[in-house]
């Protein structure tokens, strides 16, 4: 299943690495300062998901592409409105006369709305943006897909839900047949909803639909990352829609409860508020992240205590 690792120490800016099972590629959520993020891990990143471009979430983007340039890979970058212009500005601020156009390619996916995702391509050495297409989904690969919510942080802040593909397993204990290649054929028919597919088992032909009871569909793991957001009902309705019953969610919990006045002023969340919305979403596990730099380790413990009290109050 998907595994997330926080790569930032206390008082460092946030960055989370998501490791994809059975793959050498990873996803990266936000590009804040992250002393625990290694060069090898950066070079394994195939997609970057930016919540918003406040400096504490975007300042280390230069350090990321510093270790990606020359890979020859295509790397996807997803982010809020105008992310393409901001990335273009960062890339064009350097001199690239010794770098060829095949050194790397970034595919930038600008989130305008839930239904409008603009796709841009940008390559060295001139880094000129090219609008490729507009689509109504954000991201999908052989491992799964990514849903999102556009939250209010006095600017768009994108919360991401990474969903592994459902798996289909064979229940051998309910079968009287010998195992064979027919099982994979049956799984394919099941996934394609091909009820009339003919399956041969021990020289006898069966209709796929008559064998579907031997299979079980297992829901893919759902991992959420919710960064900066204001405590307000509009944000919470969006969070509930996307993150309902997720397996694991990492959620911004910037302030202690006693500092919720600062949270309101700065469009951030606070400990019990983040815990409460995770409770209402009925997520299986939740972890508070991204604390204000003003706080010490004891403050972090106070935040976590208030968060989990609200999260597990029932």
C-alpha cells in the first residue's frame, strides 16, 4: 500500500514523500525545506503535488529540480492556478546554455477548477510554456489516481487524495478447480465486466459470470494530504466530499487551540478543529502535520494531544 514519510523536521518547512508499492517511483507533496529528503529519493520522484505556492511550501523547488535535471525523464507537476507561470519564472531565472532539450521535461497540470485542468509542457534550455490540452481529471497512472479539493487559504490550496487501484483476489478455498492461467483470464473478464467471456478449466468451458463468485474485489488504499486551509464550513464540506472514509490522512494543524485567533487571521487550522473534521470524515487514521515555527517539541505534543482527543472523541 501507499506509504507516506514526512521529510521535514520540526521548524522546517513541510514536504512529504509518498512511496508507491511495487514501483521505483515516488510522489512528492510540497517542496518546503526538508533535510530528511535524500538526493536518491528526489531522483525517484515522478510526480510533484503542490498545495499552494507560499514560500514554506515552494521554496525548495529549486533544490528538487537541481537533482532532476539531466535525468531525461518526464515529471508531472500538479498545482493551483498560475502554477505554470510560477514554475516557468523559477526555471528561467537560471542560465541553461550547457543543457540540452532532452535533459528533462516537466508536464505542468494547472488546477483551475474540479472540471478544468490545463496541461502545459516545458523543456530546457529556453523553458517556453506550451499549452497541450485541457482535461477534466488530474492524475492517473498504472498504480491509481489522484482526486483533490480546492480549499480556501486566502488563496487556492489543493488537498490531494491518492487512491490505489482496486485489486481482485481469487478465493481458492471456495473453488474445486486446480489453479491455472484461467484465474488470470477470469480476473481480466471480471475487471472488464465481460460476463460472457468463455473460460476453459480442465477442458470444460464455463461462462465467466458463473465463476465471478470465486473472486473478491478489494478496495484500493486511500491516502490523503490536506495542507493549509481556513477553519470554515465551505472548506469542510469539500473535505468531507473527497476524504470521506479514507484510510490515512495527513492534515495541517498549524496552531494550538489557544492560538486559534491567529488561525482565523491567517486562514489556518488549529488542533481540535483538524481532529474534529477527520472524525466527521470517518477516516481510519489521521496524523497532524505542519506546525508553526514558533512552537517547541512540548507545544507539538500539546497540539497532537488536542488533535487526537477531538479525532477519537467517540
